[in-house]
C-alpha cells in the first residue's frame, strides 16, 4: 500500500488511518479528504493475440 502525501506540500503523511499528520508543514488531514482509493489491476487476458 502506498503512503498518502500531503495535499499542501506533497510530503509523506504519518499516523492515520483516520487522521493523518504532515511532519513538514504540520497540517492535519482526514483520510476522507485524500484521494487514496483502492484501484485493482486489470486482469491479464487469457489467450492473448499472437
């Protein structure tokens, strides 16, 4: 899983999972305000064309 980044300064956020904190700019960010949704990989197609 990737570490979410601060929307203000793009530094990695710590703590969580409900409230994150940026150590660089000292901003508190709620997880609901971040764009960190799970996106599954697309499955490989069986019998791919040659």
